[in-house]
C-alpha cells in the first residue's frame, strides 16, 4: 500500500517504491488469514508447478456484475 508519507515524496505506485521497501516486503510476507475457496474446495489444482506471480482483483464485467479474477504466472 502506498501511504500518505510516500505520496508526499511523489511515490504513487508500487513501481516507484525504493528497493529497500521492496526487499523488506519480499522477505517478510504477511497475511491476516488464509484465503478460503468458494464452495469449500479448490477451484482448480495442479501439482508440481511453481507459481511466481499471483494477483487477485475484483472487476466489473459488461453485465455490470462484479467478479473476482485470479491472474497466475509460472
């Protein structure tokens, strides 16, 4: 998250953060609680794959409904 302190220094996106901040985030991942799948079971499962990038976002589709979208990179 970009704080007001960073914004006052002209930092508007995570791409503008100093390397020291990005290194800290990489070394200290934190989560408040686990992410539970809808329906109580995994949506998909694949073994022996190392995911390097995972991003989840909520988007509004053309039908004006909101959907959660997961982008996964290997």
